[in-house]
């Protein structure tokens, strides 16, 4: 099942970010106002804090 829902993006620089599991694919989670994407982002932030993950680029 493929779910598509568009949002306005630059044609030359626009990207699409989706999550795929099996034959299912999310809508573009980088679209502004995507509630599911915001909840996912909040969950990721909570996991990173709980695991004390520090994302520092290597020199």
C-alpha cells in the first residue's frame, strides 16, 4: 500500500522523506504540519535523551 500526500517543495532542491515497512510506505514525513512525523520526532528525542546519545561529527 502506497500512501501519497503532497506538500509544496522546491522542484530543484525538494526532498521526500518516507518510512517503508514491508509493502507499506508513509506519506512524506518532512512535510510541515505532519502530526505523525512530529510525534516520531518527539519519540526520537526522548530515546536519544534516555540513552544519553551525543551526536558529534568526527574531526
